[in-house]
C-alpha cells in the first residue's frame, strides 16, 4: 500500500510537469474555432483571437489556449526519458518566444529519444501550425491518435488543421467523433459548423452554431460564425444581428467588427463599413483582413494613396496573400505606374496561381511595352483559368494582330463577341484586322457595328471615325 501511494505521487508529479499545446485555427472568412475547454467561458478560452504571435502572420488568424495532455504507457529508458524531457522543455521555451523552427528541432529530438512522447508530438504540431505548415502538423496528430485514441483534444486539433488545408470532409469527421465522445463539446459544434459552411452546407452549419449557442449562450465566436452563415444565405439583417451580439459579448472582438463591416460594404453603407474596419484594426493592429477590406473601400473611391497604404499593411501581416498584391497592383496600374503594378501582379501569381486577372493584367502591361509574344503567354494562362472572359480573347486577338497573325486574331475577336455581343472594342479590333488583310468591306461592317455604341466610348467614337475616313 505504501508503494502504491508513492507511485501515485510520482505519477501526479510527472503529470504536472507535462505541458502541450492546443490551438484551433480560423479558415476562410473570419470564422473562429473555439478551444475544447468546455468548462470555461468563451471569453476565457479565446484569449489570443486574431493577434499574431511574434509578428508571424497567421493565415488565417488562429484562436486558442494551451491545454495539457499526458503520455500514457510510455516506458522509454531512463536516460532517454530524461533527454526527451529536456528537449521538450527547451522546445516549449522556443515555442513560447515564437522561435518555431528551433522549437520544431528540439521536439524532433525529444521524439527521437522517446517515440511515445505525446507532448512533443502535440507541440511540434502546434509549432508547424504557427508557421502555417498544417500539412506537416497532421502526421503528428495522426501519431497522437494512435497513442491516445480516446483524447478528444487530438481530434479537435487535427480537425482544425484539416480545415486550414481545405480538407473539409476529414475535418467534419474529426469533429463528429468528438461530438460522439462528448455531446456537450461546444468547440466541436463550432468547428464542425465551419467545416459545413466551407462545404456550402449552410443549413447544417447554422444548426451546429445553434447547438453551440444553446450549450453556451455567451459563446461570442458561435454568434460570429452563425453571422457568417446567415450572410452566405443572403440574410443580412440576421447576420448583422449576430455580429452585434458577438460584439456586445466581447467589445474588442475584431473579427466581428470586420465581418459586420463587410456586410455594410455589401449594402453600400461605406461610412458604417469604414467605422467597423477602423474598430477591427484598433482592437487588433495586425488584422490583415480589416486592412484589406478598408483598402478596397479607398480603392473604390479612387483614394489611391490610402488604398495602397492599407494593402501594404495587409501584405506586411500576411505576406503571401495574393489578392492584396493584385489589388495594390491595380491601384498602381490605374495611376500608370506600370512597373510597380507588374511587380505586384507577379507576386499575386506567385502566391495565388489561380488569379486569372493577374495573368491578364501582366499581358496588358507587356502589350503597352510592345512585348506581344510574352503577353500572349499570359493571356493563354488567363484563358485556361477562365475561358468565359471576353476581355482575355479580345486582348489576345489584339496581340496576334500586332504580330501579323491575322487569322488567329480574327478567331479570338469573334470568340470575344460570342461571349459579349456588345463588345465594341472587339468590333473595332476586327475592323483593324480586316484592314490589315485588305478586306475593306468587312472592315467597314465591323467599324459600323462598333459605332452603334458610340455614346458609350470614352472618345465618342473618334478613333473609329478616323479609321473609316482612312479607308
């Protein structure tokens, strides 16, 4: 009996020394993934909100708290166990100071010394997630599932990592497992709701957010997330009501201000939107989405310097956000700073190779510099991504015309008109192409067709009238 008491004391001491990290991430729109500590209020379990750590941009922002996990049935050699503990503690120090790469190195050494060190797996996964290496975090969570198959914390964290890597089915499955283990898990309902929302299963998402709110009426993240779902359904009044509730529950909740601002912006209420974005930034100066959205309002009103400033702040806090580069590039383009615009478009493509308009804009700028061959390459990529955009065919047709490839030019310009029968630029370009191949009759027809839209032309058709005069 005496030995049993000693054993229990030793186990308690080991457990108290253990520490691991659990963080849930936000994916897509300003949704919030709550922690799995069901006994705390929503305010207690979401201290970090969207505040990046150590200036490391969060993509998207993450919300969470540190949790404890305990290694079970681990029997490494005494020397290895001591070494693993030391490496883990050193890794924890690096993790807390934001040196995630060094943390990963030390957790890896801890795992090599003790392959069943649950804390090391948990914290290495967290360090990778702080670096947005969610794909590298998932194998560690898989290992933890093997070591602790009944620990709901592991499934919550792996589900959050799946959300950030767009594996929404797997994320929903993990959260469903947690709900089966613990039907009162607010975090699981909140997070599964976000997974459903990403899959456009909005009704299921609303149901899960309702369940989270029923379990904890003070859960401001659930109101915020349900607001996102209502917005997706076009229920803007309900969305704003939920964002209002989230803000009332947590007056410094920057995500809710930003989301409400987006709804105001969609309604055309610029002043209300700007006020919300200002508040989001005031409560979280690293809130890159709020800078981006505010930049778009300034952009829309042609306040170029203010827009560029906000896009630049967005890029500072989220250096791989392709849309921020693209929109800043458009500001430069509209002011004819083509070199600056081109550099931003290239960065937009670098970080989001699905941005068809970025390829198109690069092609336009190259046409301005008479580099038609390379311009066509960019137009080709734009068309491959979006084959239904008349502008892409029109300008590729123009580039072929400038290179003397008239048949290809005519083919592209006719395709542009198939997509947009009122596209007078394409009609004008067809007229020029037919002039080049000495078909004046066809040229006159297309010039005349273009002149039907004379009142819509910036020069009131002066260019077409001049071309007709020269025939």
